[in-house]
C-alpha cells in the first residue's frame, strides 16, 4: 500500500511538473507566431522596476562581464571607437565575445537578450580587415541611392560577421558649415541629397513590406542589422560648425532643412534614433521634450527607441555631469529611452530608480521606454536567435565588398579642373609613359585616405592599421608595366626638375580626425601640402588629388595645378582613384558641398544671397573612359 501511495504521489508530481513546463514553454512573449505588440505587452507586465531600468542601460564593453549583465539586467552593450576584444581580432573572436555577454543576459529570470551596437559608419570600420567604404561626404557626390543601398547591405553582412546586430548609422546630418569636425559624416549641405541617401537604411535593415506602418521598427533577417538615424536634430547647423554647439534656426529652417531626412528614415522602418549633443536655439536636444517626444514620437509616430549619444545626458549641464540626477530627469522625461551611460552604470541605475520612487519620473514613462526597446528586440528576432554563429565570417572584407567600395570611390571623385583650357585636358592620364612622379603625404598612407572612425575613434596615420590598397599602389597597378613610377613624399623643386618626369600626381590633404578634434576655423590645406604642390606643380605637369573630409582653402594653388581632383576620404580601396585617373572609367561626380573661396564666407550654402564659391554646388567636370 505504501509503495502504491508513493507511486501515485510520484505520478502526480510528474504530471504537475509536465504541466508547469508546458505552460512555461508556451509563455506568450516567447511565441514567435504572436504579434510583436502582444509579445511586448506580455513581457512588460512580468517585469520588475529593476528589470525595466536595466533595459534602459547601454554600457561600453570594457570591463563588462556576463555576471554584470545578469545581475543588473543590462539591456545593451556597445563598442566605442577602437574598443575591440583583442588587437586585430578575427570575426570569430568578436562573435565569441558578444556571445559571452549575451549568455549573461539569457541567464536572467526572463531571459531578455541584450542588443550589441557599434559605430559602423563607413563599413564595419572598427574591425581589422573590414571593407572601409568612402565616408558619407564622398557618397553624397555619387547621388546614387542604389549604390548606397548596396553599401548598407554589405556593411550589414560584415557587422553580422562579428556577431553584432546593431549599427549606429546612418548619420543624416545636413552639414551647413564645413568647419564642423563631423562634416565628412554628412552626405551633403542639401537636404534633398541627404534624403536620397537614406536608402542606406533598407540596405542595412531590409526592405519594409507593402503593408508597413510608418515609424515601426523593421529588421528583415539574420543578415541585416538594426540601423540608427542620427543625430536628432540639427547637428549639422551649429554656430561656426562647432561640434555639440548651438543651432540657431527659424521654425522653417529646422523643418525644411534638418528634419526631412528623418521622415524618410521612418518611412523606411529605421529601428532607432540617436539624439544630438547639440542644442536647438539654446535648448539641449537631450532635454528637448518638444522635439523628441512631441514631434518625433507623437507627430511622426516613431515607435522604435530613442538612444542618447555617448555620455549625452551628462552634457545637459555644464560642466558635464555636474548634476547627474537632473540630467537623468530631464533626458528621460524628454523621451530618451536608452541611455549610453557608458561606464558608471550603478550611478545611473540608482539615480533613475530614486527618481521613479519619488515620482519625479512616472512609471508610465519607464514603461514607454522599455516597450520601445523590447519592440525593437522582437522586430530583430533577438528572442529567437540571441546567439551569433560563424556563418557570415567569410563576408568580412570579402572581394565582392571591396569591389563595391572601389566602385563607390570611382563615383565619388570630383574633377574640379582639367587642363589650362578645355581644349587641352590632362586626364585621363596615359598608362604608358617613361617615368611619372607620385608625391604627397596621402599617396601611400592608408590611414590618411580612410580618415577618422577607422580602427580607432580618431583614425590613425600609416599603413599598419588594416588591410587595403593605397592610392600609390593603385597607380602602380594601373600603369603599363614599362612605365616607371617613382614615389617621393616631399620632393624639392630641384629634384623634380632634374628627373625628366612625364607628369606628376600629388596626393595631399587632411590628417585623420573625428568629432570635436576635427573642428577647424581656418580650413587651410595642412602642411606640407602647399609646399609639395608648389615644388612639384612648378616643375612638371601635375594632377593634384585632395584627400579631405571637406572643402579646403585652395584658391591660390589652383592656377599652378594642371588638373585637380577632390577624392574626399575614399577608404580602403585606393585603386578606385587610379581607375578614373588613367581612364578605365570616366569622372562623373558632382559636388554635394559648395567649395568656398575663403572661410570668412562661411557658412555659405547653395541658394544663399552671398553665394560666391570657388566651385559651386553641383559642379564637376566629366570625362569618358579612354581604355
């Protein structure tokens, strides 16, 4: 009898356990067949305040552990510029690192996956051997949205190759003053070109379906990433182009110049929007409830999440972080959903928790933020596929992607001068010549031609940072085998005159920089560029290629130069420059930025009453392929 009783109890236990397990297996938020909003609602009602606030936190990967992810329910991690799992890390090392953190998140009570983000702003630029595409300043020149969409798709694959599902791109700033250190991140001074280039978003995320509801976050599959339209709003219009400064605009200027590309981005399902460090008419955007909540979320009906910039909420006060509780209060109530903290997570978590407990921030605002974050995570398929694998590792720096980047370089070049007159063009150059000179600081320098946001935040000069082809190497490969190519970075005039060169190619420009470090109030061509131009172009027929993130003051040099090319920041595939110089392809690029004469003209944009450029917006000489 006792044995029978024990058996009966055991049977009942198994039945109850099976029933419980069955119920857990069919929890609504875990069911991918259910609508996203129902899954979000079901999960949100299960969450504690601690779990909700954890979702609103984004931290830098440095010093993070899976245990911290688990203990604090951290919603997101990122790699800042130059933050890598190891020097020259392979895609597999990246995947393993991301998965280690993700396993910490999955071990929490509700198993909510974290989202890992990275600045992939011209290709997967933090990663060794990734394809580095031209910066946006060059892509705007192409006026080719189909090309930019392909670049988005290639970037998504390379980002996914490292196990990362979220890219802080595109920058849809309308740069109105080239003194700004981020002007190269902008496609154009003309909002119409910037709007056109939002086609990169379906490249990154996939094409939205026919029945798509505008403003809903959309990511189509495992080969795509969540995108981030940034920096909302007016970042390209600050006074004197000073980074993070004040943008003084009328209502009409704000909504007709700086806002339109956000409408296009929402039409294309952009998953997230990043707030700008800058201010609009004196009010910090991270505290601007009227624009973030009132306009973006309510009027435009954006349903993804709004993320702060790096320590963006700290900079609501001056000096930054002076009153962190106030910064948390103003930013969260303004409508910032996820905060890029990025280090002191306990201070943020404790501060936000205290403000909610004091009812200074309503729980409804917390729920709105978390609802948006979860909606993006469900839309990305993170709950179904939280862990990355190695299936895309061979896409990083693939031949196909490098050929695409090379095409982008060709189409981004602008020919500003071609001979002393139209009847005597200098380019395309002959591939067969006795001896040609290649000179300049940027001719054989991969770091210079890639610019900032390449491997490191500020970029890095030299040829040891990643894989690619310098402009010199592209020239050497393009010419006839019988042509002797001599490289001398900074030759004197006597040397140039004495060597019997058929012609010379001079490649000069700006060093790498990013953000505030690139702010420049004089915009002169950096030394020794002027000296090299004078020494070479005074002695032999010369083509000057300018590698820069913006137009520079060059008016006095133009008469000495036989042919002049703006190459912007072409990235890793420098042979694209040689392709066009030597006539395999024609020059087709048209300026997407006004090339000014003097800095005292700035800001000066197409349509301004005082418009008097050296080369006007839309200018660009064309050539036909000769080979």
